[in-house]
C-alpha cells in the first residue's frame, strides 16, 4: 500500500476483527486511529485511540468533527458492531434503533466528515464490515436488516463518489473466531465443531482473513473496484444444502 499524507480511521479497532484490521494497516505503514468504547489491547507508535460510543449520535458527531478538523482522513473502515440475536417474536424495536445507529448512522456521520479530505486528495477508500448474515440467518432480524442496509449505502456511495477517486466497498464475514462469536457459539463446544464441518472450507474463519480482504480494498491497486461486497465466509454464502 503506497503511503499518503493522511490517516486511516477504524471503528471498533480494540479487539477481534477490528484489531486485526488495525494491525494490518499498521504493517502497511499507515497511521491509524481507532474509535471504540475501550482502548486496544496492543500498542504501536502509529496507533492512536479515541474513546467514543458509536451508538450515541452526539458522541459520534463530536468525534467526527474533531477528526475532520485536525486530521486528513483518507482511509475509513467501519467495523464496529454487535449482534443482539433474537427470534422475531422477541426482537425489539429498541434493538433495531440501537443497531441502526451503530451500523448505519455512525458510518454515515464519519463518511461525511472524511469526504472533504478525500475529495481534495482525489483519493479515498471506504470499507464497511457487513456480514454474511445480511443474506438471512435465524435470530438476526434486526442485525441482518442493518447489515444489509450497509451494503445498500456503500453501493450508493460508489456511484456518487467514484468521480472523486473515492471507492466504497463492503466486506461481509461469515463465522469468525472472535469474542462476539464465542458469546453465541462457545469455544471448544460440540456446536462449534459441527458448524466448522458444515462450512465448505471446513474451518471457522480468523480475524486475519477479514483483515486481508479489507487491506486489498484499501490499497491503491484496487482503484477500479467499487460498489462490491466480498463475502469472507468460507463458502457459507454460496449455500451448503446437499440434495
């Protein structure tokens, strides 16, 4: 990745997929700012942390304004997210509001803050971390809706921002070994073993698998790729029904 005079912003960069993305970008020589509720568990001379609850519209707006005033954001990865699983009978509109603000509202706010610098540089990279669950998954009514909405927003921005040298793409992970994943599927459980066997590549994904895909979309060499969704899911988005 060619260095430019700018920074990369990664939301939810403290752990799991977000931490792997930060580490990948740091290895590529970028200066990275992580926006999250808690500080990262690792340190690097080019890594900074800004504490913010991205589900809080006012906190997000304040953080975005601060960054846009003091920094030149050229790479933006919106990774922060939670699941809040529930069958439709138990799904709540309060959860829908929360996930909409976290997955969609905060991304829109941060993109608006980054655009002046991207347009001035005639270069920008926006990547949203959606989910294979956007295609539909039990207990994911609110989560799937907002993650699918993310794909629609990024495709729209691809059309609007392409003439300015700004690409807009989506990475949609399948089952990935993270703390959030293990809250639903316990580590070393029989359920996890059965899930791995049902995946075409026969394993659960690693956070680094997602970071590799994000790194590609953020690269200068990916300038002719925009409006796309890449499923990093071991083949689970294809379907595994055996007839």
